[in-house]
């Protein structure tokens, strides 16, 4: 599961996101859609840890599977 809590991303004075809260649960498939320049790639970079958010947190919980 991936939990996004109070995520904010800002570049200089330009606020891209503010107070984003989402929960991606196991067993589901999600898509990110939006116009060019809307911040889709930036959001995915924040979730993956490639980009540090201005505020908030991203938590990844792993479920271990056994054979």
C-alpha cells in the first residue's frame, strides 16, 4: 500500500500541489491522467522518492508473499 499524506510540491513561488492525500491499496491498478504540464511525472517522482516533496510524506508498506 502507498499512502500520500498532506503532500505539497512547490518550485519557487509556483505551487504545483498542496495538501494532497491519497491511498493506493494492494490488488488495484491505478492510472495517472492529465493535461501536458499538469504534474503527472512530478507526482510519480515524489511517490518514488526521486523528488523530495516540499511538505508531507509518502509511506510505502510492503506485503511479503510466501510460496
